[in-house]
């Protein structure tokens, strides 16, 4: 087995420290917020480096949206596929490439909150983005994790929506997206974040090693090394997960490492 891991483990179960009771109560609100905020939703990922995805883990007939976009960009200008897709918005182009070139990507996402200058130094820095204004209750819950001694600072918050039946293609964050543009980091750093999943989804998400062995999560709230390959098996229903990046408190880190 070869993987980065955390403290010699494939992932860290945080359920002992993070109470999801109030998060779960927000479920109907969050689902409604998806509709209200739809103008701010991003469809799929297709501006990442080509090696962002681990396609050799899948049947060769599975073509990622990312790959379809590279294929699209490489078409000659007089190709009908290129002509018909050339003036589309990013979201419309994503949908177009799913049909026109079989690009596969079950994800959509909302970036609710993002790194802002001085976010680690000044507690009054507010990284709420336009889309985050549609999810006030959820962001309030995220910030309550500071009062509960989990995070000292919140840097970025992303909601990932996945279509029913969707394979969450394995990927790894080797420098994409930038973990934090405002503070120096090295490739050795382990990005501090948690991934929260809906109740029954956790056991379908995993990290995997160089030999393609999968280590399925045993909890709904998990920290893992995002340089390791990670992905999820298909779900038979549409669902979502929440990723919160920030700075863990020393107290939490001490508990995790003990
Ligand atoms: Fe990821």
C-alpha cells in the first residue's frame, strides 16, 4: 500500500468530535436553498489539469467531462461540435459536452465561502460569497464549529451535489484547486478540512492506494489527505456533501493524534 494518509491511517473519523444533529435538521432548508441559489451553481469540473482524475480505475468507455472538454478544445474551428458549442456559458457548455461528447460528471457544486486576504489573522474577515448568501443557516452552522473548538478559522466552504446513479470519479488534489492563495504552503502540508456526508452515503466514499485498494469511510464526517485518490460508488438517489476547509484548533489536533 502506498498512500499519503494522515498519522499513518487512510483517513480520520471525526464523528466523536463533530455533532451533526443541527446540521441534519437543516436538510429541508438546504434542499430548498439549492433551488433558490441555482444561478450560482457550477455544473461539473472541466478546467482542472488532465491528471486530476484517475481514469485508469474505470472502464475505458467512461470518458470524463474534463477529458471531453480537452477533446472539444482540440477540435478544429470548422468542426460542427466546436461550432455549436463555441458561444455557450460554462454551465451550458458542460451540459452540451455531456451530450455531444459523452462527458461524464455527476457533480455540481456551490462555492459558498472562500479564502480572503488575512483570513487566518483577522477574525472579522468574512469570506461569504454571493452564493453563500442563499445558505445563511448552513453557514451559521459552519461558523458554530469555531465556538465548539473544532476550527479556529474557516477558509472555504463548498457544497457538492451529485446526481442519482453518479460515479464520483476518483481524483486527487495535487495543487488543484489552490489550497490557500494567501498563506504559503508546501506540497508536504496536509490540508485541514472535513467532509460531511448525508447519513447513508459515507460507506460509499473511499480513499484508495497505489494498488487501487479502497478504504471506505466509517463515518459521515471525515478528514483525509486530499492528495490521496478519493471517490465514491454510485448512489441510487441524488445527494450532497459539504467540505469545510480551515484551521483545526490545537485542541482537536491533539485529540486526533493521541
Ligand atoms: Fe476531492
